[in-house]
């Protein structure tokens, strides 16, 4: 296993590479000689490579940036929902190499594992370096403590899936996995602190502080979904009026528009009607936009992290109501506070699956051995 210093070097090059040795010494707090000694085993094993000389604008000889070897691993990320699995194949930096989706007609763990294995084979990855699985619920070690969308409780899913795919499997809560992907490879890369807010079938909230994802067993409880956002909004399934779940989930928005129009309307149609100026749809979407803005502002006000990544399969709401969301956020902030920077991940379910792949990549780094 890697030492802490070796692990820090591997992660720094993976996240920030190609990166010069001088930048690495600054980032890691090492002397040039110490960095040379630390990097040598990685270079000898072909895990890191030196790129061609480049000029960095300083006096002296050109630098040779360090980078990860491009073909050192292929990974799979799986996002499980109650009715489907979304699967991606990636390289070691979570760059997409393939995407597939399969319906989930049988929620028994054995059946779900078989579907995941079939999806991995469909993507052409016979022996991936690692498989990450994310889901809404509580995960500890290799066990899904509970996953309400799947109806699971105390399911040892990782070893079950490992037997079928023949690769190490990492399990994680989907919000934590998404936050890790945004921190390492996505819109939050290089930002020391930010919130992650997702909207879709549910509402999720994650947090990065000092470059680390805040982890808690409560991450799977969906506590952000019941944050009160409107005193006059609809009621959620737990009886909370105007909470995030009642105001922002795709199902609630579609149901409100359907009730107003007295016909069945799906989420995408509700947003399209609002964009076209339908009064009933516009009223619902405007209320949702105000609620989303309040959620963003509350997260920034309470955590003092002014950057926010918005994601999830329901993120189309932001595109329809962006101006209103931004105005409402400004109205919820002290004018002397730093402006909130919004980063929009529009990749939907792919973002969730890529988050799972990022967790698999992190686990692979932790498993590395240089001897």
C-alpha cells in the first residue's frame, strides 16, 4: 500500500496533471530532491510519465511536467435508481468512454448484480480496474444499510457484484460520490469549498470544505430534502409544507402543473409549457425557482462556501428559470457577502454514474502498491 506521501503525490498528479515539478513541490510541501525520490517508483512502474519539455516562462531549462499514464486503467460507474441502472465506462480521470442504461425490472440484489454485470459486458470492459456503485441511501463499507428506492436493507452488495464482474467494487451514497467526482474531475476541481445541490426524483445536498467531501452516515437520509423553503407551497409525503422535496422534485412539479391543467403532464412537458409562457406552468416553475434560489442561498449562508454546483436529472428547471433563480439568490444574500458562483452540471444521470466511477478510481489509488 502507498504511504501517505505517495498517495498525496498520486492524487495531486491525477487531479491536477499535467503538472510541473515546481508546482508539485509547492502543493505537497516537498523539496525538489524529496519529490524526485518520491516520484521515481511511479515513473519506474509506468504509473506516471514525464511529458515533453515545455517552457514555463521562467529563466532556466524547460520543465518536464508529470502526468498519469493514459492507459493505466478503465473503470465503470453505476448509478442505481428504483427502476433503472445508468452505467458509464471511463478512463482514470473519469473521462467518458461509453454510456449505457438498462431497465431494472427485478430489485432483488442478485438480479440487480446480474444486470450490472451484463451492462459492464455490453460496454466491452472484460476486466475493469474497478467498479463503483452509487445509490440513494446509507452505505457502510461493502454493505447497503438501506436504500429506500430499491427496498434494500443490510445488503452486502459489493461482494455479490465482485463475484460476477471479477473486479473490485466500491459502494457509496450517490450524493457523496457525485461530490467526489465534481471535486476531483468536475466543475468543483480546484475550488476548496462548495455545495452540491441536486434536483430530480429527489433532492440532494452535499458539501466540500477545505478540499474534502464532508462524509456522514446521515448523507443517505436525504435531510436536505425537507429543508423548509416556502410557507405556502405544497405538502410532501411526510407532511412538510413547502419543503425542498415538495417544491423541487420533478414528480411534485409535474403533479402541480397536472392539477392546474386538469390533465396528466410529465416533468419535461411542464418545463416546456412554462418556457412557452403557459400561466399555470409558469406559476409552478417560478415558485420552484424561488425555492431553488433559497436553497442555494441558505447553503452558502450557513456553510460560508459561496460556490454551488447544481446537478441532477431535473436540472432542466434551472435552464427554464435561470434569470429568476439568480435574482432570487441575490435577494437572499447580504449585499456585502461574496457573490455566489453557480456551476451547472447538465449531464443528468451520467453525472451520477460518473460520480460512482470517481469513487472506484479513488479506491484504485488507495490500493496501489509500489513494491
